[in-house]
């Protein structure tokens, strides 16, 4: 049973983490003004679903600002075509990047500068909201918190997405000490999703807004770390009941999207990157060997590690509302992510240029 112990511990740890990750929910609240801020660059394919979703949001004291970040497709046209659908919709035409700003951080700052809400909410263009999402957000900000984020429920449309995307939730559920993240201001114990971030305006202004993280590609985590450095309460919640996201159309987009963040998310640390790859190969891929040996020799203790990692993935996917047959393929997901990390580290070492939405990263 010694071989099974690390996997039993891992399963218990994940269950404790899930218990610490509270869901946002609707309750009694005052009605603060909320500005929903959407940076857009070449998002024509997402505009109809996005604006239909926002139009169905019932919260009246809301403002929806759409910022067109120099799109070269029909993004601006499609937004302007639908502005009359809802008096809460407003369109902002983007301007050229200034200085060392990244595209998204600059767009987010421009949106914040024009927002009027007491609570600022940034979402991505591929996000859709439940009609009572803003009611839930207003309720959460009745608590003594300054910011909240969470990973949405993902709609997955290609095989690579089905392997990799659920890991976004799994990384948080398995690796992040969630209780510590939500009760301390320790910057290292921080996670956030750029698909959904809500911040009290006063806290946002106090840290200097997105200008404080203007050069970061992984701006969501950097922003939450900046909040914690200023002793603000930046919380992570389970938002899968209220927020959904369809990130990528095809495998090429999926690969590039994950490449954009995987190595930057660990601050380009080759040591940590190699450790993650080795750990995943041993802990999440190694149990396949144990499964085969256990079946052949009928020594069932060898199968416990495989059962352990499968239960971890099933619990994680269930909490995130992502459960499917793909939940049983954790070793394959871990292998795909390990390959992704290795390729990204190699390309970074070779100083190969990466692009996202037509801009150099």
C-alpha cells in the first residue's frame, strides 16, 4: 500500500481544496452600479452570442462597455449594429498602443477610465453570462472583499481542448492552496482568470489600475498579486454556475492559446517547468503502468494510483461542471500538457517569436 499512499493523500488534498472553493450565489444585496468591460480584438465570430447573452442580463444598474482594439475584421461593425438592442450598451473605439503597454492591459485600462460603476467586471469576448450573474456579483461584494475571479464552465469544441482545457480547473483544485489564497495576502498563493475578474473601483484605483501590470501577458494573475501586495482581499470562487466560455475553434488555436500562458504562468522558470513535467510524468502518467501490471499480476494494490488520479479528475470536473468521458483520460491530458510545456520551453530558449491575435508576445 506504500505505492498508493501519495495518491490517497492527493485525493484527500483535492477534496479539502474543493471544500474551500465556495460558489458565488444570489442573495440579498443593495444595488451597486456595475460596469461590465469587454476588450475585443478580431472577435467577430463571438459578438452575436456575447451581446445576446448580455442583453438577457436582468441587472438594471449595469453598464456594458465594448472596446474595439484595432480589429481588422467585422468586430466594430457587428457591435455598432447591435447597440440599439439595449440602452446599457456603449461602444468605444480603440486607439494605438502607447509605450510598453500590452494590448489587453491597455484595452482594460481604457475601459476602466470610461466606466461609471462602483464594481468593475472584465470579461472576455468568448464569455457568456447567466441572466442573474450580476445579481450574484452584487451579493458577493456585500462581503468584505475587494476583488473576485473564477474559472468559467468551458464549452470545448475540439479534441485538444477536451484534453487540455479541464486542466485549467484541475491546476487550481490540485495545486493551489485555496484556503490560504482566500484568507491571506500572500502574492504567491494567487490565481485568477482573465475571462472573469471583478474589482471594487476604489481598490482598482488604489493599486494604479492596469497600469501597474501593463507589461504582463498573464495580466490576470499579475493584477491579483498587485492587489494582495496592497493588502487587498482578492478572492477565488467557483463561478461555473453563472459564467461560461468557449475559448477556441480548432486545435491550432488551442495549442497557441495554451502556449501563450503555460510557461509565462511560472515566470519562465526552466527549473519549475522541468519539475512540473517530471512530476506529471510520474504522478499522472506512471499509474498507467501500475494499472497494466496490476491487471496482469492480479495484484490490485497497483491499480490504486490509477483509481486515485481518475477520482481526482472526476471530482475536479464535476465541481467545474465539465464532467464527460474525457474525465477518465487524465494520463493523456497530463501527457499532452507535458509535451506542450516542453515545446514551449524549447521555443523560448530558441528565442522563437510567438504571436497572439496578430501581435507579438
